[in-house]
C-alpha cells in the first residue's frame, strides 16, 4: 500500500466547460464597462479569465487557453489584458474591500 498514492481523479486539472462560457456571457451582458483579464494556467487550474465591471464587481471562470479568451473578448468588443503584465484593476480591489466591510459574499 503506497503511503503517498493519490486517489483516482485527484490532482487532475478540470478544463473549461460550456457552463463556464455561458456564465461569462450572461454575466458580461448584465454589467456595464466589462473588461477581461486573463490569468495563466497553473499546476492546479487551467487558464482563467476574470471579468471586471465598471464598479469593480467581478467573476472568474476557466477558459481553454489565451486564444479562447481573446476570441471571447473580441466578439463582445471587450478589452482584454494579461494579469501578469498589468495586474488587477484598482476598482476590483476596492470592490472586494467594500464587500468585506458590508459583510458580502466575496
């Protein structure tokens, strides 16, 4: 019996799904001034895209790759940024702080 053996399926990275894209579509269509920020793939997650609205509200979902994020943003006439290059917008951090003060879910 292996002491460090993983259970089957454990350690696998879940890929993006149609539900992820549907969520992003719906979320972006109900907010103003939405921008997309691509986060690179890591050892535990696929690449992700963070959508940030004009007021700093945000959501994150998996995407297949950078090209998919670029296509998503282009189809919606939405600016696309790479988090590693530009960081997260200040309004996103401010939104998170407001949510903490108000006892919000984020």
